[in-house]
C-alpha cells in the first residue's frame, strides 16, 4: 500500500468539497496555509503571510496561544465529552456565569452551540418560543435586513439578505420580511467610523409593522455592523431607533454579534459600544478564538424567565445540539476570556482603532477605490468592478495580496480586513502597504 502523501498535490485535492469556494478554480491554483503563530500564517512551502482577517474574523487573540492549548489539553485529559441534555458538567455553568458577568445590561443567560449559523437558528427559535410562552403565539414573523449575513442554516439564510446565499434554496422560511440595508455611498462615502446619514432607514420597521401588524412579528435580527457584505457600520442613531421601535411594538431585537462580539469594535460587544441592549445576542468566532468550534445565544433575563413557566418537569426549550457546551469548547472559551482580560485586548482594540482608521483611509485616491468604511478594528474597501464581471477585480486583488504576503477577505469587489487584536502598529503599516499594492496592481 502506498503511504498517504504528506504534502497535498494537485492530484489529491479532489476529495474535499470546499465550502464557499470555487472548487475547480481553487484546485488548479491552490492557496494553502500550513502553520500559524501570532498574526502570521505560513504556507506549506514556508512563505510567511500576515493575517489581515484574523482567520475568518475569529482569531481575535492571535494564533497559537499557549494558554488556550494548555486548557484544551487539560480538559481532554480530564474529560473528553459529556452530554448537556438532562446532564451537565461544571465548565459549562462556569463559562455561562463568566459570559453573563461580561455582558452589558441584563443579558445574563447563555445557550451554547457550535457555530454562528447554529447560534442564529437557535436565537430565532428562542424568540418564537418566548413569544408563544408569553401568550403571543401569533407572533411568528421574523424580520431581517438586506445585505445581512446570518450564516447558512435555513433560518439564517431566510432572514439574511445576500442573494447568492438565498437564490438556490427555494422558498426558505415563510413569513420573513426585510428592512432595507444601510449602505448609502452617495451620501456617506469615505465616512470615518459611523456614517452621518441613514438613521431614518430604521423607520422602515414602522412600515413593516403597518403592513403585517405588530401582533404577527416575533423578532428583528440585524448585525450591529454588517460584516460579510463589505463591512457596513450603521448610520448614527440607527440602532437606538431600531431598539425604540421594537420596544414600542413588543418585538424582540436580536443582535448578531458573531463578528462584532469579543472585542472587534474596541468593546466587549457592539451592544456595549452602542449602548443598545438587544433581547438576544448571537456569538461565535472570537468566543473560543476559533480553536474549538463554538457559538452561543445570550438572552436577557425577561426572555429566559419568560420561558421558565409551566410545570418544572417539562423541558422549556426543545432545542439543543449533541455538542452544546462541549467541554473542550468551554475550556477554550474560558482560557480566551482570561487572555482578553489579562491583556486588555478590547481596550487595546479601542486604542488602536484610530491608527487603523488613518491607515485604511490613506488608501483613498488609489485607482478605482470608491468607498472606504471602518469601525473598531475592521474595514471595508470598495473598488470599481470590471465591466460585466462583478467580483473579478475583488478576486484578483485578494489573490494578489496573498501573493504579496497578506490575507484579506473578498466580497464581490470589496476587500474586508479585520486583523487579530494583538496586531502592532508596524504590522498595520505592512497590511496597508500590501493592500495598497494589490489594489493598484488590479486597477
Ligand atoms: C454575522 C454572522 N452571523 C453568522 C455567521 C455564521 O457563522 P458560522 O460560519 O460560524 O456558521 C457569520 C459568519 O461569518 C457572521 O458573520
């Protein structure tokens, strides 16, 4: 028998059906990452690449953290797995208490799952169950937003607003409507931080209430700062207004903080940054620094309490995953919280965000750059696309950046960047320099 190849070759890339990837194109010219430490990756050939995206917006504390590795190894030694259905293990309860202490307001209960997509579908189900439990079972409608990304479950794609993520899947969930997106380049291009214009777009929720009636609407879900469609910070006052309208009509507000949670904006959560407390919050990614898959739904006291009715021996929420609160994920997430606290990483992100903002906005004026947006430690750069080939320039810029030693994210002709929060100023300079070269090279 021939031993398995240690280095993937063009011949043996075939079996892996890659997610969100042009498989045939990739396999002809693969981009492989084999090693990671700090803010860098290395390719199998040993080429160093600076991580301009914290993996996929998730490695907030940087790669290869010894403390997390040790915590996972200890947990594996102690107990590999325990179910969370009608059983429990101490680390899940400890972690939930730690998250509750970190969360703003009375967001003080945590449900755990394994990804952002699961977190979103769980949050939508909790919202429906809550409305029913409080005698408002006619509230079944869910409201999302155009250009929103809420993962790939049927709930998430239904409330999501990216046509490529929707068009292949038929009718999806019924009874879903969408708010308009808040991207207004004609008025807000090259805004630094929160854009001035667009608060009135939150009033579209009043229009949807008038159309459907509040008694049919369970929840509204938005990303406080939309990530995957090119990083779209909300207009000033928008989230506050959305909160007011939800309160007025008894509609639950869900913040999808899968990207913004755990420090990206220079605060623990966007809810804290904006001082707007949602009823439910979804998280993933930075919760475990991406070491062990984990997601979660944080809920406010009234939502949890509202579900704790009926006889005590009855399961209040018929929902959960085999790997909900997996011991390894809990151990990792707890070690990550220590790092965030001990290194003051959320404050560090806040302190660095001005330098980051200056850096990304220095790319204004490069050929075909039509807008630059930033908030916290992330940014989106829009480039003029090629005629009849949406996304071609964005893809070329992404590939060029990788060749030059930088990993960025591409969404159509937008480049998004979100480095680990441990990034140093000279490394930000390097990211900006290479991104600029990639943009110029593809003009
Ligand atoms: C806002 C938001 N929600 C949900 C998800 C889905 O997370 P996952 O890929 O872990 O399922 C993502 C992923 O990028 C996201 O950005």
